[in-house]
C-alpha cells in the first residue's frame, strides 16, 4: 500500500518552461500528491511503460485529493485496463498514416492540411488517439519543413493550416514564430488553426510574447482548445483564456465523450455554459477514437445519442456542440444523428 503526504507546491513565479520540466512523470509521486492509496501498482506501472505518465502541476492541482473517481484524474492515471486487447481498437484509429504526404504533413480534407510540428505535450491524456504515433519519423522538423512549404505553395486550394502534434504550444516562441512567418508568406493561406491543450493544462504558457506572435500575423488565427470537464476551467485557466480573448483570438472547444468522465448530460451542459461564459464556442463533441489502450473510455453510439438528445433539449442551439466521429478515408468529420 502506498500512502505519502503531499509535498508538492506550485509556484506562481515559475515560467511555463520551468513548470513543464517539473511535471509529474512518476506514478508514485502523483499518487502521493493526491493522497491516494493503491494496493498494487504493478499493473498500473505496466500501463505507464506503454504510454508514460505526464501531468502538469497546474492540472494536478485541479484534481480532488483522496478521490479515485475524480474526472480529471481518470483522464491521466495509467490503469490496468489499458493492457486489455480489443480487436476493434488499433494504433492508428483515424488513418493518419494513409493521409501522411510528407513527414509531419497530413492532408485528409479539402482546403486544409494538418502540420505536426512536435511530438511533445504538456499532459498525456490516456485516451489520446496519437498515443502510438511514430513521432520520430513523422514530425515536421526544420529539415523537413522546406519540403512542406513547397507542397503548400504548389497546392493553391489549401487556405488553412492546422498546427497539431503533440501540442504546438510546447514549441519555443521563436520556433513557433518562424513557423507562422513561413506559412503567412504563402499568399493563398488565409487561416491558421492551433489545436492546443496548454492554456488549460499549463495556463502560464499564455505569455505576452505568445500574444504578440499571434497578433502580428496576417493569418486569421483560431485556437481550438480541448476541455472535457468544467472542473478544468479554474481561475488561472480563465485568466489565460481572457488574455487570448482580449487579443481577439477566436476560441473553439472540442470535447471527447469519455465514460466515467463526462458521460452525463449535466456535466456536458455545465461545460457548455462555462465555456461560453469565457467566450469559447462549443464546437465538437467527439466519440472516442478507437485507439489501443483506451477501450475502457468507450461509449456506444446509441448511448451517446441518448445523452446528446438530453443536452439538445436543455441548451440553446448555439451552445450544442456537433456530435461527431472520424471515419478513416472520409472527406470530413461524420455527424452522428
């Protein structure tokens, strides 16, 4: 049995890089911080070896102490269930491999491409559809970037570039600025979409320098955030979001429907209201991508529709996210109706 007193404190004076370097990577230390007892850690550690634990102190501070059922904890805690095999779950559930044109460049949909600029994240969500993605050979490193730019220049139908990963905001300010500057030099690219969880799990990342980089680009910039539960929107996160909002950055949110985390109407309704209070538009409610190790989060489509119908009955239409799934080879997200 493991039981230890909490000794970790978060310093508001830390830079985002310092906080990121001090994130929890050891299971016993996270459990100690949360005052949790687990009798046998062996199977948890096996799951941890398959997909290593990574949790920022900011996110850990929002997890209720001594609560093994906390919805934020469930998103990050390695579980023995991840070792179970399910033939419906694969390492590439959304078809990234088939859609990869060049290392780091994924072209699935008309008029837009996805650029994997890093394999790094600030948090490892246990349901991540890229938890087995081969980042070493498939990130748009500086060596590959010129080829990516050539591809973009030769495809004038591409008007939007999505920065993804990993999380693009783990890049240094200078590297991020260089990427954006190169993209805006291509005349037919008009929009930049940044898919990021950092303002939620590492709000210190929203710095004046980051805001300057975004404000100085000629590209219309959209941040697509990833919030699954209203508990994630704490005061420090709301301050970071407010900074983005003041910079007139468009803010959207996508949520993954997860068993035991947010699979009830009340949680999703509360989340939509809280997002909108912070000028974040509810955008997508995703069915789980069937990635190896995440079957215990899965919710049957018929059950998802029951939940969705209930939130439609209560929320005004503009606060109802689209219920979608991603089907390999399809030219767009598939609406669930």
